[in-house]
């Protein structure tokens, strides 16, 4: 039994070290882009993207949204409370209706920040070509390790999954 416990502890420690090395060797910065044709009009997608107060209804990981008014550009600013605790502060940087929306993650309790740009183009037959670009920085070694192991483009892929599900209803 003692050998088994020592062996288990050794394996666990080794996996933890690999996890930490993965995060330490990954860049803090990430830039990625993905484009998909979504089976919805640009108006429906635009409404999805700009309905900030509706985020908790569409995204199970967001418990609450607090609107914080407008930024210096007169665009929306808000705070998201995720189900894992903490907070995320966002603001809109650019908003061209039915065409382009840029969001800025000002700060978060898990040391991530960045910008996400959504570009929409009608694709005909009620479909829209959506391009999502992310430029982010993860200072937290733990979060960077998780994101590296799960795929640094995971935020973009997850956003498409949620968007496609929400606009298809």
C-alpha cells in the first residue's frame, strides 16, 4: 500500500510539473482568427452580439451582468460575474451596426485581457459570414497552462458554438 501511495504521489507531482512547464513555456500573448458561415441573418447575429444584459440567459458560465454605463467613446461598458467567481470588465471599442463590433476585456480577476473583433458579411440565403479575431494576453501561469492544453483558440471556437446555438433558435 505504501508503494502504491508513493507511486501515485510521484505520478501526480510529475503531471503537475508538466502542467506548470506547459504554461511557463507558452507565450502570454495570443492572436487568432476564425471565419465561419453561420445559418442566420446578420441582424440576428448582431442582436445576439449586442444583447449584453441577455448574456446570463445564453451563457451558462455567466451568472450576472452589471452595466457600468458608457466609456469615453459613448459605448457600453459592463462587468460579468462568471460561475467560477471573480469578475471580467468589458467595454465596446468599435460598433458599426450589422458589420463590426470590437470588445475590449479591460481586466479580469484571472489575469486575462484582450480584444475580440466580430466582422459580419451577408452570405445570401439568410446566412452570414462571421469572422472572429482575438488578441489576448494571459498573465496567470495557471490559466495559461489550462488554455494551452485545451487550445489557445478555445475562446473563439466556444464563441462560435454558443452563437450558432443561440441564433438558430
